[in-house]
C-alpha cells in the first residue's frame, strides 16, 4: 500500500470512528469493523496496530475539534473494540489461510497421488508390453502363464502354448532393411491379435511370438489355434510399398496344469519349435516327450566331446582295404571309437553326426588325422611295405583354411610318407562350387597324398567330372555291392554286376583304382575280382579292430574271416 493510500484509509476510518463516538445510542461494533478493515489493509502487526490507533486518536481530537475530556471514555472503549476486532479478524484470516493451505495441501496430495498412479500405470504398461507392437512382452506372458498354472482349482485343467517364429525373417531385414522388418512385425502382430483375440498373444523378441491357450479341452484346441496363426501370418501384407508374404513355424505344447511349471512349458515349446524349423518350416510340431529325451541325450553327448578329447577317451580301430588280386592288405581305414565312462564303447554313428552339427568335428577330426598318422608311422617301423592309412575328412575340415598346412605339419612331425596317407572325401564335398577345397586337395595330391571319394554312387558325382579332380581311388558304396549276394543268375544281381563292371572300366580308363565297400561274403569278393575291381573292404576281410589284428597276415579271398 502506498503512503497516499494509507493516508486515505486512516482518514476514512477516523471519520467513521468520530461519527460513532457522537452517535446515540453509542455502538461499539464500529470499532470491531474498523479493526477488521485494518487487517484487510494488511496492517498485521501489534506495533503497526498501536501506531494506527494513536494516529486515529490524535486526529479525532485535533481535526474534529473533539475535547478529550468529553469523549475520553467513549474513545477508550471504541479504540479498545478496534483492537478486539483487529485481533478477531486477524485470527479469522489466519484460520482461513490455514484452511486454504490445508485444502491446497490435500489437493496437491490428491494430484500427486493421481499422477503417481498414472505414472505407475504407464510404467507398468511399458514394463509389460513390447514397444514396437504394443503386444504383451515376455514378462507379462510369463506372469499370465504362471497365474494360469497356479490358480486355485485349476489342477484338472489343461494349458497350451504355441511358440511361433517367422521363417527366414532375416532375409527381409537383410534385403529390405530393418525398418521394413519392423513394420512387417507390427503387421503380423496386429493380424495375430485380431484373429486370436480370446487368447493372450505376446512378442518375446525378434521375430518370436507366443500364444497362451488357457483351459484347453485337449491338444486339438491348441492345434486349431496354431493353424489359425499360421494362416493369418501367411497372408500377403503391403509393407512400405512392398508386398511381402512370410510363413511361420510353431512349436505346440499342451499338458495338464498339475505337475508342470512355466519354465518347463516354455522350454518344451522352444524345443518343439526347433523341430518344426528343422522339418522345413511353415508347419507346426507337437511336443513329444520321448523325442525330447533323445534330443537331450544327444545334446549331453555332444557337450561331452571336448572334455572327452582332453581325457583321451577316443581311440582308433582299423578295417583293412584288401587287394582282390593277391589278398594283400593295401591300407587300413581309421575308424574312431569313444570309450565313454558311462555308456561304454560308442561307434561313430552315435556321435559323428552330433560333432558335425556342432562344429566339434573339426577338433575331433583333427585328432583322428593326427593319431592315425602317428600310429601308421609305427607300422612302417614294424614291417617293410606297410599299408597306407585312410582317414575320413568331414566337409568342415576340407573347407577349413589351413588344411594343407595341417597335413604337411603332421607328415613332418610323424615322419609318415605322403604316399601312405589317404584322405577320404564325400561326393558332395568334391562337387562343391567352392574352388578352394578342390585346390587344397590338388596341392596335397601333388605332394603324393592319396585322395579317395567315399561312398561313391550315393551322391551326384559322375565319372566325367572326375577327370579334373585329384582323385586316386573310388570307394564304391555298399548299396551296389549288396546286390552281388544274390545268385549270379538273378536278374537284379546281374544288373548290379554290369553297373559295377562299367564303373570299374570307366574308373580304370581315368587311371583311378576302385575299392568295393560292404563286402561280406566270399561270393561277392569273387564276382568283384572277376569284373576287375581292385580292392575290397568289409567283414569278409576283417571287422574293425586294432591295427595289429590286420597286419599279421592276409585272408584268403574265398574264406570268411568273420
């Protein structure tokens, strides 16, 4: 308040009090009203009130010509009511302000609580939903799955899970970019949500989705959901100007709620999804407990290979490659065995496929090659004219850079002459469009290492193609030889014999020797010798065993040594 405003206020209040002093009857309420106006004018201290009353009293005496003795009593009483009115008004204002503060505090608290609830709802949604597709995420799906399993009274119910993964989605990302890939995921999510609205559809990440089927009457209900999902995913979609069509694979698990857990269900669904993928995709597969146990056993076996190599659990047996002309052992094929501490001796068909799938065939095959060279060098020390050792190379080994250096280093370290090492390669490896493996084999052949094609006739290789390859031997697959067990006058047997005779003649024309695999009888051996086949391998000439078992003598062509 300015000084002029204050002067005007005091003058007005003085005049009101002067009138009140002279009024009849004498009314003290005016004093209370003046006190209240002082509070409204923000004269809110005891000192300010005292000075104001003094000023008013002086003005009443001086300006209005009132004699102090005449009005002393009335003035004292009236000014006292001014102080009383002032005190009451100040108290009321304080209470009003406190109430306003309290109400403001309550309102602020209510607003803060509402903002907190909104924030918690927003954060909860962000924590439980996928930001790209707005579908529930892994956390919410797991929560709902756990609730479906643990809900009271649900023990007799069945629950189903469909684990869905888009086929070859990486091609979309790589060819059209991740932005188009994201838009495709949004499109797939929306279609699944519309088609399966009664079921919880969640995105786990990447191109993986999962569908929860609660209270399934049986596996058939879950299969219907999976088929619906496959159908809607496969619908063409226009994404950023591109018409895209994708397929999906689904792993299905349906089981009673009692005795299961979310982690077991998801693990089973994940495994089953991989079965659908391995079968070619664009399909669903149902979980099979027996198959899963076999898969787990295979996984455990493959996981144990590195440690088994370190512990020396692998060893080599050998099977002879015998000349059909004079019965002499020309070579010995190295066959790896695993002396497993729990499962006993395992044959190659129990673990070689696993090693190839996991890439462990490279260290395992490297050990086989090194051990075979080391042992074969000892044969030369034991007797002159020792046979060569024949070692199978997996496709990963052949295509691995450094094969030539690895073989040369082994030959130098063991002292084995290159001519006493034969490397067996599959037809598919030789027919590869990649030039580097053939180039490496050609370098090894130039050093004197023998190169053989194993299981010839089961792939796509042909004799004309062999002219440009560094091959010294063909090992004919046992399927062709098996026909020679039938009588010679059997039409099918005669056909197999003619095929073999043609193959041997063409191979010899290319200066390539032929070894027949799977020879089990003397009659087979005689018929092979008659058509000019160079060598044979099979139980007729010796079962796999230690090298010393085959180096002591040569079996007769007509006798069965099994």
